[in-house]
C-alpha cells in the first residue's frame, strides 16, 4: 500500500466526494491525488489538482509527475445531461476514457477503475432482472458511451494486459453532494428538497422501479473489487452489482415514516422514457462469486441513514 499513489479523476462528483476519504484512510493523505476540472471547496486533506481529462497531455503529465500507480476515472456526462448535448456527452465520456487507458498502457499502471452503469441496458434486457451477459441495446447517449467504455476496458485488458476493473453502478444514493444530470437523481433530491421544503415533485412516475445502491455500499463494492486478486476475476468488462430496488412511491412512503408531513407529486418528463428502458433489478451472481459481493443497506437502513446525514448537511448550510 505504501508504494501506491492514487489519482482520482472527477473527484468533485457524487462518487468521488465519497471515495476520496476512504482512499485516504487506506493509502494516506499524501498518496491520494484528487483532481477535477473545477476547484474543490471541501478542504480535502489530500493534494488536489485541476485537471481536464480530455487533454491527453495533461493526464500523462499528472500521472508522470506524481508517479501515479492507480487511477480511478470517475468523470462523465450523465444520462439526462448527455441527452441534452449528445455529441458533447459522447465526446467527453469516450475521449477521457481513452486518454486514461492510453496513459495506463504507456506508464504500465498497476490498476485502473472506470465505472460503467445500468444505462448499458435497454429494451432487450429482461425487465425484472438484468443478467451479467444481457444483450446491451441502450437508448441513451450515456448508455451507448458506457457500452463502448466496457468494450474498451475488455480490449485493453486482453490486448495490453492492463488491470482495468469496472462496476455497472445502479443509481447511487448519497448525501455527500446533490447529483445533477442523472435519471436516478430523484432518489437523492427527494431527501434534500423534501426535508427542506416538505414537498417534492418527482420527474418519474410513482411506480417506476429502478436498481439503486446506497453510497456506502457503492464505495465498498468499488474498494472490494479493486482489492480482489486478479486471478479470481472472471469478468474483464464490467460487473453487475445489486443494491436495492424500489419505486419513487416506495421511497416516499419510507421517508414519510420519519417525516410524515412530506408531500410528493409526480410530473414525469423525458427522463421517464429513459427509466422505462432500464431493468427493475440486477443479477450480480458473478460479483458475489468472484469477490464475495453482498450489499449491507436495504431500503429501511438507507432511508434512516440518509435522513440523518441530510439533516446535518442542511444544518451546515443554515449556520
């Protein structure tokens, strides 16, 4: 551990904000380099670097200057935002992935993590439970870019013998940041806007079930996959990972058990069509078999933890 230096690209995002503290615990603050295209305002205890990952020269310079051995590449344009700007979304998502993979090949990095998403699934996927090897026919630019990403990961693993690992993240629920641009963002917004205003208008239909995962489980899955012996890993593209599945109505009822005055209204927009193309649940038998994956948080525990953390975040903003 002491010899590794970890670079996190997209550190200001939803997953990056939660992953950085965990990496600091593992590697130490001096061995973790957080980077993003925007300055960080969270007073991180590790080093921070302004980095535009669309620039291959800058990515190489960062890896070379800090003697980086492990990269977590988290920067991406998410599903809803990519639909608003398809060409820009595709360009950023694929250009940055290839820049990271090329630098990893040139510098012979020890490990790389590049997440995928349930957005890779589409109408041909079994709606009740997406299998690891389901046919991938996404209906969004983000999903198309993630299928391409998985194929590039597989290619660099096989062609160049790199150790590149990936998880198909479900919708991630966490209090660290308020996400924007994703189709599953309602599951975080409902806590923040609901607790602040006692009312929330959801952009999905009440009965739209989607796979989700609580942030602590998402980070643990990421770390456990990266720690797993390479010889045990049978998936060289991206692993299905299951957390919990629920509808907006079920989430609202669970929150109301703690905050009875919450009112939730439903006004579906274009994101409803995206959500309908995704499966209701995920089969993650390969993750369970290869690196003993099992989620810890069900809906009850997720809601309880989120309410506690969001209340603290809202109190910080008012003080």
